[in-house]
C-alpha cells in the first residue's frame, strides 16, 4: 500500500505506512518530468467557469446552480460539465448550450481567474526540470489563460482536451509524453487537484501528488491514496529535486 505524505509548511503528516526520512526532513525525491494539471492547480478559475455555466442555463431557461455545485463538475472536460449542468431537461439543447457557454467563456475566462499563490515561484524553482501541462480543458482556452498569466514560458508544452484522442485519466495520454521526454516512470510525477490527475498517475504507473487547496474536496483526494499531498503548490520544493 502506497504511502501518502501530507506536507503543511514544515510539518510532515505521514499517512499509511512509514516513509523513509533523510536528515531532519523528508528525503527529496528526484524527478525528471513534472506533469501539472491546470484548473484548480495552477489557476484559480472556478468562478469564471461557473459564471459562464450559469449564463448558459439562464439563456436556456434552466434553473441556475450554486457555484460550488458547478465547480464540483469541473475536471472531466467541457462536454461533461455542460451535460451535468443542464441535466436531463436540457439534454435536447446540448449543442446550443455548448455554443452559448463557449462564446461567453471566451469573453469572460479572465474576469476573475488568477494564479494560485506561489505558482511562479515554484515553477521557477524547478526551472531545470521538464514541465508540461495536461488538462481536460480545451487547448485554446488553456493557452489563452496561460499566455495572459505569463505561464507558457515555464512549460515544454501544453496538452489540452482536444490535443489528442485521449483524456485524463486514460494512460494512453501520458505514456507517449513520458517517452517523448525520456523520463522513467519512477521519475515522473503528476501534480493536480483533481480525481482524474491521481487516477491518470495510477493508471500510467507514475507518482502522484494531490494539491488539497484546489477545486476538489480534500477528503475525496486523500481517499484515492496519492503518493503525496500538499496544502500549497510551494510545498513541492520540500518533496522533489
């Protein structure tokens, strides 16, 4: 059974079995490839996504939903987001809903979306590492936000939902990436706040690190037994080298 470490500041909470410690802290794990999620991991984007969903529901005449409810739907791609949001009563207007959402979100995706604290500092710390983004968000939206928030320079590439035939948590999405960057499975880490991030890592046979301050409820993430957990992205510096 895999060990889960929850890092909070300088305190290490060890869940499952004991983990080998080095010196006065946790022995840093060497990684060659760092795979980051986007929404809820690098950018705090839930409010803008929810606003565009509720705009769509209002136009369709479907009851609007609480922001937290919509945020709970994020992670499986926009198709699932819209399907869950409009519900059975709006299913026959799915294509219309997609068009309304896409148009509104294209104009409002940066209304309140910002970087999470310490993102630039952390990415800069790992400047010598190969870093990529894999997200179930469409690439155009991801790139637009990443460019606006000065993120693109930190990544080798950004892979969106429409970049390949596969989406998280399908391991066929990650295996070619590992080969392309000549990284071993035990030197690859998937970092994200979503269920699909942890499942992608498990399915692909690589390490996983759950960020507990994102869009997914922390207890849900911990229940998946990720290899590592962090309260904040800056704590990656206490885990990896």
